[in-house]
C-alpha cells in the first residue's frame, strides 16, 4: 500500500526542484528509458530518512558541481509509485531491488549503480563525491 501523498510530497520536491522528472507509471518509465541514448540518471527515491535523506541532497550537489552530469534526470518513488518503481527496476539489470538507489545509463545501457548499502551511513558530501567520480568515469 502506497504511503500518503502528503508524507512523500516534500521528498519528491527535493528532486523535482533540481530538475528530476518523476515517472509515476510503467508507461512513463518506458517512454523515458526505452529509447533514451543520452546520459541518464535514475534515482529510486524513498521515504527512508537515513539513506534517502542523504541521497537527495547528495544528488543535487553532485549534479550542480560536476562537468559530467547526466543530461536526463529521472526518478521513481519506491513505496509510492509501485508500478513505475517495479518497471524501473527491470531496467536495472543485475541488481536486486534497492531503495534508495541511483542508476546511471549511457546509450541506454546501465553503466553504474549505487545501492542503498553504499548510501546509508554516509554523509551527503561523500555520496556526492562518489557520484561525481562515477559521472566522470562512465559518462
């Protein structure tokens, strides 16, 4: 059962405010990812205060301060947009479901994945630096 929208709205806004497009249905995910060839970041957002609370500001900072930031910024919300999240996870080949998490795609292929265990317990600045290194290496 999805969380009440009033609970997740501020967490959604943390990403949409910095240019992420929300994908709320299976069709949205397919429209956004199926034929996209530009460098793309997909954030699986979450209500989790510890890990997602660090992931969201880290994403904003990494994108704002990197010369290699992905052109396309997408997000699904685990626990809220259930079908969209399930469909997005089908594009994240080789990794178990993880929320929050961050996937990078280049020319439609998954090239980098940051899972929850790599996010939780880390300061947003540490996460941002890891993301910036991934952008530079993979995009």
